[in-house]
């Protein structure tokens, strides 16, 4: 299962890596949450489902406690840790777009920036565009900035040669 290098799982072990990708898009990820910061982030995510503040924070605390216990008990070899390391070591050098929020309470912007800085050190020829938005909850960038988000995704798809533009018409050149 493991190839022995810092807990990185071989790309062939994940269906994701078996696909022929032309590019990658990261929205509010990758990164690991910090405990206290994550309580607020999860509280924001479940805010629409849980009406009152106190139950929302209790539920968020329980979820983060379970995640933290899982991480601690797996001694850095959890599914999340392996996938994070595998993503960082991914040898497919396709254009990458990372959109993240400065005010994400679940995954700190600095955590995401560190991931891509380290990835660029491993693979200097990798094309990575990072875009930080000012205020958006975790994975809510599209809902907060729909026009800007779609513009970035469209530009990225053109870069990846997935679409072409003839006047006002977009033609998808590949099954997505």
C-alpha cells in the first residue's frame, strides 16, 4: 500500500490519479484545519442546518474532536494525511488553479499558501495560479463571488485547453 516515502500512497492506489487530467482546481483546499479555528469554520458550514448558535458550536466541537482523535490515533498515517502528502508529491504537472479565502475559518490561507509553495519547490516547472479572495466562508467562494469565480474557472479551462471560444460561444472540447 505505502511506497515507504513519508507515508505517501502510490498514485495508482487512488482512482483520482488514474484519470487523465488536463488541469486541477482547488477550492478552499488543500490544508489541515487548526482545532480552534476549525470550530468556527465547521460552525459556519453547518449554520444553515442548525438554527441556534450553542448547538452549532457543540456539534462543531464534537466533529473536530473526533477528527483530531482520528489524526492522533493514526500517528500521521490517516487517510487525510496520506492523501495530503500524495497530492503534494503528485508528479502530474498539469496547470493548477487554487482559489481560497483570506477569512476561511476552517483552512487558513497561510496553510494553503504553504502547500503550494512546497509543491512549487518540489516541481519548479509546475504552473500554479493562486487567487485569494477577501471574505468567503470555507467552500463558499462561488456563492460569495460567482462572477469572479466563473471567470477564473473559464480562464483556467482555456489554459488547460478544455474549452475554446468562438465569439460568444464556448465549445467544450473534452468530457468533464
